[in-house]
């Protein structure tokens, strides 16, 4: 069994979590009871064991209703519990070991600390991610998420679930219960259906417990707040059984179910909630101002979950059933986005050629004040791309929704959790060094035979050799993705998400047990552009100009260019992606298509509906860059790698039009999301807004751009924030796939952000 650090961090956490409301003794007692119930369930079906454990948590884990809350539902999370993702607790039956140790240190007495030791020891054998890691990690090739010493990192999680909330709203808890009971009558021993009914009981109990909290709090209130709490209690009682009838009830039902399901993305809320909102407005039950307050409250509650890269709310686009009503919600949401300027929710606008001009203007209004939202997704491109890539109908493809950093799934029909990340640049370095990682001297060839550099006579031979070595890691990637589903399914059912995923109820199976309609996956790729720029430099300097040999170039890289300054200068002068050059852009596209097609083909062969790459970025491009040696594009050892599908910081020197032209050259049908970033100075954005709007529309509708994330901030502001962080507690920036408070980021990530081009009036060349 491979050794790994169970106490290591499990995911990127930038946002500071809100402390648990419960006393230390209460927390310890809950974790002990959860552990006792889990242990007692060893001989039970996994679904029954899961629901018994969930009963320990809910409704006990709900927090108090806060004065600004318009709907109820805030949760505490403990180091031991049940979940879908590590950004909220953990995966399946989990123990977050380093957080458990932090908790232990807070306890006053030695007896209490010994009780924690017993918990720690038990969960070493039962934490789901640890079980996965014991089976799937290797000493040198596959590392634990997020151990960046490895070329490939893997995890077990159920990230990005987008549930069938329209079904929930239409049927209500009572209607879902009837559907499940009808299926159970056909097979009274079906464990999934039995446990699903128990889950609906947990929902009803939680709604009623929160209703009681609201009722109790109303006693000490007066005026408007008293009325709000009384109405909240009534709405909770209503949705514990029946379908919602009003906008607040519909919002309450979705929110509470998402909390219990452990889902941290919320889908196309405009289409779900728009009809309820319009009906309430037309019948005088709610005013525009009150509707704004409800949406504002929802934004705040999502922000308070602090999931860093999630909290997606999607508005606009093709395939909405209620576009007229949905746009009423959309316009309110745009105003909330502009005024809150939170790092979450990740507010997302889908659009097409028919999107109303007022929506474009509202989006630009929000971006102009530094909101970093909405992120922009082009349905003209993404819908047909998703249909081809996922092998689904156009109608299903219209229900694509991005989550996390930008991965796509089909709401209510697919899972596509990104459980694999691959570092293409580290793999190139290892290949060029005959299997040895120059960062730590470890053999990471996986036993593959790698010829000496002197054996290559043409660039094509060299590139083919790299591709062959890359194939080895692509094989590892698809295996570890598929095995993550197998191992999770052996231990848990993820019951709450399964109830609202097609076709779990009709099939009588949990989503990873054959219940979900489309079992897919995504593979996050990093260092794409550093790799392609390095390949171009090798082709240009070694095989075309014959200025250096492969061995000379590799020696310079291994020396971090110390003593090889001229070689580095020549590497930096080579054509770079991001300048609309057929040379470097062509190399980037060739590498992209090879990796993307290879991943997709392997996923289909393994039995998945789809397995697609995501050209992603959180801050892993920086953290992985810290553990990646120098590269032939001139990048130094330990330096951040390029962010997602964007050029390396400082490499694009030809203005925004050229940069966007480069971004648009990748065929989107081969990926399930590609992060595309652009940054403008406030003065540039505001003074040239119509020109920038025209630039964006050209990129989207003439060039086929699929996506854009826009940041409006002065570089000088960021530089000052590095020196004087106390002056900028609310400065929001787009890291790439997510937004963050700039001063909360590590110095390395801050420097990577500073390296990116900021398009201002002095530097811009607007060839629209």
C-alpha cells in the first residue's frame, strides 16, 4: 500500500469558513454518535447505513436563523460526517483528519482528547477518500489530490451535481414520495427506494424543525421581522409536504433540498423560480423591492457556505421553458450581482444571438464596477459542442450547466465530476529527462521505456515520443476516474442527490449504481500552453533553425537557465500562443486535440457516456507550477504555469483582439469547459465600453468563442494591495475558474495574477 499524508489538505480553500455554532462538547458528541451508527451499520445495505447516519446529522446540524435571512437554512459542518465534496465537509462517510486534529487541540481536557484519538483511529479505515487513496495512488505517478509533486492527481468526490429542481418544485416532497412508493410497490425489498423514503422523512423533519426555530424567534421580534419569521415558518410547514405555491416557498424548497443533498450549485434558477416570482408580482403578494431582498438574501446565504469555486447560479440561454418569466428573475439577479460583489455565487449568463441588448448592458454594468460576474457562456457554440462531446440530443444539450471552475454537466441527467487532474508540462519535463522528474530526482516513468533525446532525428519523432508517453498517463487517468465511481458506489448511495437525478427512481438504483442517465466524467488539464509553447520552441530552435541540439536545450532547462541566459532569451523570443500566430497557436491546437480526443475515446471505451477534458484553472496552475521544473518556453523552475486556456503571463503582446483570436481556435466540441480570462483597466472598460462590447460579440458570434470571464481592475491597485492589504479587504479578482478576495490569496497566486496582461488605453490595439 502506498504511503500518503492523510492529514494533508484535500482541496483549495481560499474563503474563510464560518465557525461552527455548536459547543465543542456538542460537536464531539455528534461525531461520536455518527461514528457509532456507522460502525453499527457494517452489516446493513449501504443505503440503509447512509440514511441512518444522515439521521444523526439532520436536523441537528442546522444553525440559527440570522436576522437578514429571508429563507431558512444554514448548516454547520464537522470534521466527521457525510457529504459529496471536500469544500463542504468531505465525501461520503468522511473524516477530514487535519481538521479533526485542529478540533482536538481546542478541547480542554485529556479525556476529551483521547475520545478524538479513538475517532481518528476508526476513520483511518473508513473515510471514503482514504479508502480510495489506499487502492489507487502510486509512489511516483498518481498522487493524492492536491499533492503537486505528481504528474497526475486523483480523488473521489461527487462534484458539481445539478439536480432536477423543476421536478422538485412540480411534485413537492409528497409527490416524490408517491413516485417512490409506486416503484417500491413493484419490489418491496428495494433498498434504494426504502432509504429514499427515509430521506424524504429527514427533509420533512428538517423543514419542521426550522419552522419551529422561526416561530420561536418570532416571539421576541416585532413589526416586519416578526411577520417575516411567521411567514417563513408557514412556508417551511408547507414545503415539508406540498409543492410550493409562492416565490418564497419555491426558493425555500430548493435551498433546503440543496443543503441536505450536499449540493453546492443551483442551476438555472431564472427558469425554475421565474414563474413563481411573476405570479406573486402580478397577484400583489410581493413587490419588486421585496423580490430583490429575497434574491439578495439567497446570494448572502450562498456566499456564507464558502465553497470557494462553486455556488453556480445560471440565467439566460437556450432551452428555458419559461423565458419571459425567467427574464424577470434575471434582471433582479443582475442588480443583486452588481450590488453585492461577493466571490460567490458564481453568477453565470448563458446567451445567444437573440439575447436582448438590455441584458448585455446589465452584464457590462456589473463587470464595470468590479463584480467579476456574470461569467459569459455562448450557447451558439456550447449547445452543439456539448451534444457532440457528450453524445446526447440537442434538447438535452440545451440543459448544459457549468459548475466549479467551468465544467459542464446536464442538469438532472448527468454526473461529470472532475476527479482527475493532469500536468502536461511536468510530463513533458519527465519525458525529456528520460523518466526522471527534475524537481525531485524521482523516476516517474511508470516503467515506460523512454529513448534518449539524441535518438530523435525530426520534430515529428520527438512529438510522437512525447505523445506515446502521454498515452501512459491518459490510461492512468481514465482508470482512476472510473475506479472512483466504483469505490464510492461500494460504500454510499448519495441518496438525496439520487432522488432528483434521472433515472434513479424509475430504475431503483442510486446514481453511481446504474441510476444516473449519463455517467460521465471530466479530466482537468494544466500547463497546456506552457507545454505547447515549449514544443514550438523545440521545433523552431532545434529542428527548424538547428540553433541548438535537444540535449543542449534540455541541459539549459535542467540548469534553470543559469549559465544559459542566451538560450533562455531565444526561448522567450519564440512565437507564443495568445498573439494570433498560426505557428504557436497551431501547436497549441494540435496538442489540445490529441489530449482531448485521447481522453474522450478512453472514457467511452471504459463504459462512460463521456469523459472530456476541462481546460481548467483555480490556483492549481500556480501550486503545480511551484513543483514543476523550468520549461523550453523560457519559464523558470517553480514558476506558475499558464492559467487554463490563456497564455502565460506576459506572453501575449499583441492586444486583446489577437489574444481572443487565439482563444477561439480550439474546437469546443472536444472539451467540457475551457476557462477564458480577460482583464481590462476600469478606465479602458468604461471609456470604450461600446468598442469592448463589439469586441466581445465579434469573439463570440464571428470567431466562435465559447466563454469569457472578465475582470475590471487596475494593475496598480493590485500592486498596492500586495503592499498594503489592509486597505483592500473587499477587492475581488477573477483568479480564473473562480473569484476571490485578492488579499486572501497566497503571494505566489497574487504574482501570477499580476503577470497577466491588463488591457488599458496605452496598450490596447482594438482591431475589431
